[in-house]
C-alpha cells in the first residue's frame, strides 16, 4: 500500500531534508522511525529537498507500507511521532494510488519567507526570520516581487548544484509572489509550478536588495530571462535559510 | 547610574533565570555579557526567577553602570546583544532612579500560558505550549480560572522552595485570569500583584484538570484559602514549563 505523509519540521536542528552520511537530516530521522515501526528497512521519497535551517509546514513524502503490516494509514501518525524528535512531526498519513509519486506528481509548491523589521530580533524568532532592522520600502518590495510573476527563465536565480546538464531546464512559472504585513515585519508568499535550487532565497535576496535601494527595478528585471545564466559574481545575494518555510506541496 | 533592562528569552536552552554553578542560566549569560562590555565584574538583579524552560517576553533587571563608562543607556542594547546568544535579547535599556529595584519596586506581573489542543503538536510549538489533544471544556476552564481571581491564601498552589519560614506570606491578589482562544488552542493570562514559587503552573494544572472533568469546581475552590497548605500528595499537578511566559513586570 502506497502512503503519503504530510510532515512539518523546525529546520534549525537539522542538516536539511536529504539523507546524508551524518544522519542528521529529516529524511534520515523519518527512515529510522519507519524502520523501527515496520521492523524492516523502509525509505521515504520526499517532494524535494529543503536546505539546512529551512522549515516545513507541510512537506510531503511517500513510501510503500508492506502489506503484511495491515496497519490503518492513520495509525502511522502516532506510531511514527513517538519515534521522532518533537521538532519533526508527521501531521497526516493517507493512502494514495500506486503510481502516486511525492516528487513527480506534484504540480506546484507554496513557500513562505518571513522578514522581521523590528530593531531587535525577538528570541523566539531567532532562526525563523531574516532580521532586517534597516529601512525597507514595502511598496518597492511588492513591485520587485511582481516582476517575478509569470513564466520566466530563472537561470540567474538558480544556485549551482553540480548535476546540471546542457539541456537543464530553468523555465518556471510563478503564479503569485505576494507581500503580507506581519506585526513585526513582512511575509512573502510564492506560489509556483516548481522552484530551482535556492531559487526562493535568491528571489527574496534580490527583492530585498531592491527594497533597500541597493538595486534598481531595472537591475532586477535584467536578471530574468537570461538563458545563459549570469557571469560569476553577478548573481543576486541569497537570503538566509532562517525565514524560509516550505508551506504546501500541491497535487491534482 | 542605575539602569533597567528589559529582556526577552526563549527558555528552552537554559537552566532558568537564576545564576547557578553550571553557568547555563539567563542571568549568567547577562552577567558575562555585562562584564565583557564594561571590562569589570557587573551583576544584574532580576525581578524574580523563572524556571528551566520558562520563557520571557519582558523580564526586567537592574544593574549599576560605572560612571566612568559614560555610555548612553540605549547603547547598552546593541553592546550586550552582540555578546549574547540569539535566544536571549536585551529589548530595552533605560535610566532609573537610584532606589529603583527590579524585584522590590515591582507592583505586579503578567504571565501567559499557552495550551495547544491540536491532535499533533506542531514542531514550532515544541517547548512553547502544553499539548492537550484530549477534550478540554473551555467553558469550565474559564469558570475554574475565575475562582482564582481576588485576594486569597495560595499556600496550596506554592511549591516547596526550602527557604520558607513560619511567617512566610502566601496571600496574593490575582486581578485577572483570562482565557483567550488561539488558532490551535487557548492562552491563559494571569495578572497579579505577585506569584509564589511555581504558582502559575500549579494554578494552570488545577484549572486544566477541572476542564478535563478530573476535578470538580468544588475540589478546586477547596484548595484556596488553606493557610496550612495541603497534606503531601493533595497538591494539584503542576503544568509543564513549556507553555509559560513571563509577559510583563509592572512598575508604578
């Protein structure tokens, strides 16, 4: 039986999503919890990676539960949570079609990024927001974000991962990039059909630089639709992982 | 020059407020930061202790800055924050009268306590709320809290600290004990002229037990105004430190 997990995590204690030799990743903790419950090696397939320090409100993953376990899907939730640290929680578990794939069946993702503009970053926001106590023009920030909306070549907003090929595809569609005021700053929400490696943090970095008056909107738009990418050193600065949360993975 | 500090902290990494040999307390971190800035030993006096795992939105403390430093009070904020971990922040610093005392000049305190009633405690709430997924009657919870309001002998709601004397005073006045719904649970706010050791957690523990139907309101009120305290084993259960935040210390 193929099962889909919805997982929330605080990214601060972990070396990202993707399994590593160190073992301190969200995927590693989930795999170990599955193995403890099922008493056999089981592996989750996630919707995609999140970097060290990036949080998730609803990451998704699938795995194949052995039929002989005959466990109700909803029983996996407490069974896994008792084996997981409190900063990783399985929020839901449901049966899906045998051809469902957490990564390839996804048709979109929503990311949120929090900015804190208070003079002092409150202790409970440490690692959960980008602290920007200097002046930031929210009107310009909104304008900058609006530039990203649509179907574009985002090569300039992709970090080098090492597995790129000549025909790597950097075309993505951003459906929305909205700015919402918070009590102590702002929240940016991106909704797109998919995101390149570090793309959200590079978009946020460029938009913030513009809102701080260190880029013009023209500089920003000139970074879009650059099929050759950018010369080294021209790439926009990446926003820190702190404020970023994978909010939702969308399936049909 | 006597200075008053307003300090916020995430209680999770620390062994409470009060200085200890281990050195891992909020007061120890503040004393070390002061010493680094002033290049001489300085000590803060807090408004009162908070236990391991208890948070503060606006704890207060005072210290005497040596005159030869001639530092503007507001310059202490960034100077101390660069020496402190991100989970302890000095939010404000102001000059006060020479006879101001963080503890003895306080005329009241506000504490908040968060309950999470969602089936699964979200990872970002781990250590920040008491997880109560089982049914809880908010009407009864409000009624239970209302019983505490007024001037009472709270001997039954004080944990043994070891420095009690025959004439220890257990009379306190609670001005308000309010329940506010949150998206994922409830927040209790106590406003009183002062609180005994572990009193807030014992009040919350008793009120929750009543709201869960495991105490009657009569059982609860019978714990109030017991000048002799209670026989061992009759004391209400303490709520965990997780949900508790020292919200404000009130001065005239």
